[in-house]
C-alpha cells in the first residue's frame, strides 16, 4: 500500500515539475519580458544602484522591514541546497549544456520575480498586530476577487514550507555535519532549534535583521571560494563556456556515470533546477518583499531582479563552472557529493570541503529562517494573526524531525506542493498585467 502511494506521488511530482509546468513558467517569463520592454536588461544597472547604492540610506514608505532586509530574507530562502546540489544534479544528468538553460531560466525569472513583487506590494495589508502581509493570496482576494484560490495558495505555502523550507533543509545540514565532522544528528537538531528560535520568535523584523548579516556573509564566502578555483583554471574558462553553449543545443554523451545526455535533458534539467533555485513564478519571495518599507511597488520589484541575478547568475553559475572546470561531472556521484568533489579537486586540502560543507549548512539554515515567514503568512491569511505563534512553535519541532529522520518521501511531497504553488500564483500575476504595466509606467515617469 505504501509503495503504491509512493509511486503515485512520484508520478504526480513528475507531472508537476514536467514539461507543462516548465513551459508555463518559461512562457510567463517570455510574455512578461516582452510586455515590460525587457526590463531585466534595460533596468538591471538601475536595480543594482537601487540595492547596492542605498544599503545605508533610511527607508521611505510604510512596511515592517527595510528593502534590503526584505531582499536578504528572500535570498536567504531561495539560496539553498539547490544552488549546490541542484546545479550539480542538472549538469550530471543534462551535461554542460544544462548550465546554459539554467541561465535562460534566470534571465526570464528576473522579470517574473519583478512582476510578482510589484503586484504583491500593491495589494498588501496590515494584519491585526501591525505586521505588513502580502503575496499571491492577497492579490487573488483583493485584485481578482478569488479569495478561495488565495486560500488554496496560502494552504499550499504553509504545508510546502514544512518540507522544502524546513525538514529537507534540516536534514541537509545534519547529513553534511555528520559526514564531515561526525556530529550526532540529534545534537544538530537541538542546536538548530535553539538558533532558529532566537531568530523567528522575534517575527519578521528580527528575521530581516538576521538575514541582512548572514546572507552577504555566506554568499561572499561561497563565491570567493568558487572564484579562486575559476581563476586558478582561467585558461580553461573559454573552452568550458564554448562547450556550454555548444552542448546546450547538441547535447553530449558523458564518458562515465550515465548513459548519453541529449539537448532535451540539458534543457529540462537546466531550466527545472534554475526555476527550483530562484523560485521565480512560485510566489514565495513576494511574501517577504511585501513587508518592505518602500514608497512604490516598482521600486521593491527591482530588488527582485537583483535577487534572481545573485541567486542564479552568480551563485548557481559559480557552482556550475567549478564542476565543469574540475571535470568531475562525468564521475559516479551527483548532487552535493559531486559539488564537494569538485571543490575538493579545485582546492586540494581541507578548504574545498569546508566551503561546500559551510555553504550547505549556511544556505540550508538561512532557508529554514526565511521559509518560516512564508508558511506563517499562509496561516495568518487563513486563520488570522493569532496563528503566527503556534505556527512558529510547530516549525521548531519539525526542524528536529528533519534533522534526525529519513526524508525521501517528504522531499517528493514537499517538492510537489512547492510546484503547485505556481498555478494560483501565475493566475495572480497574469491577471494583474494591466496593473503591472500601469505601475511600471508611473514609476519611471516619476524618475524622469
């Protein structure tokens, strides 16, 4: 019976993350890119100046956290194990060409994330405690008159969070620390509960303060390690890039580890892992961006462009290039083990392993912190602000369960729920296109 249910769930998961979903997400990205006038290209310099040039300036407008704290929390949630293990899996199965399609998903995802955030900011509202709440559920209720669909999205978010944002991440931390340092998973679970409680029980303001320090640190640490390997192999970079572009359209056959890889596999796994990593179109990040102190929805939407740029174009690209430059992708391992082997090959000694282990631990822990707010907001939408504290307490319990358990089924179920979030979210985004274009025109007219 259990095997039958598991097989059924695997089939549903394959459908949810199969070609229809990939085409839907990519198609939405293409449509929004055209309608917004290729905003992720034209306004990327503006977005970088908006984020990096105003780190220490006081925020304007209403909200619960600063704009940078909002994007840091969003990055804390999206920059996770997928940036390491997911990229490695995509290249192992799809070949070097998968990295090209990952870039495509990132470029289109910048525009999708921008649109999600703009509409979420427009329809956000204060809850009973004075915390600013927003997301696709509020857009569906207030903008499109579909509160029932908003409730479905909120429920999917609250449930998916326990898996993809909690137990799976805790299990990754536990496994990494056990393998590298022999630390008992039970001890890892207890320590993670204590550290997480310090952050999330203080609400979104404390989460924002924490992630605005943690995210830059962990990103710089990982990128610096990867950059060292890239520079040490600088002479091979042009050849690797040529291979990536060539095999994105021709496919490749690996010399070991798996049977031939085709262009279809490269496209599917590159796009799917890219979308899974940056979460553009899934509706998660707008939930925290909606809490930002800003004077205009489009201003915060530009932070979404920056978010995907960092997640996919910088961190995922670093993982991919290190794996390709060290020529470890054709071996007999995949996922986090492949990334670890690549860094250990590129940085002999302890440093390569430390960077991957440290990256997994920090990326996963930051995801636990960020996703707690996503799931909490789903519950607040359904049951009111009184649901926030019980949800946080339950969140802490599930961290221990994740750290000490085996999660193959949990991973697949939560992955399915996470993917299903895209359907009501894209309805919210596509139904709000006239609003998006009006707000975009209004904002940039003010800038002129």
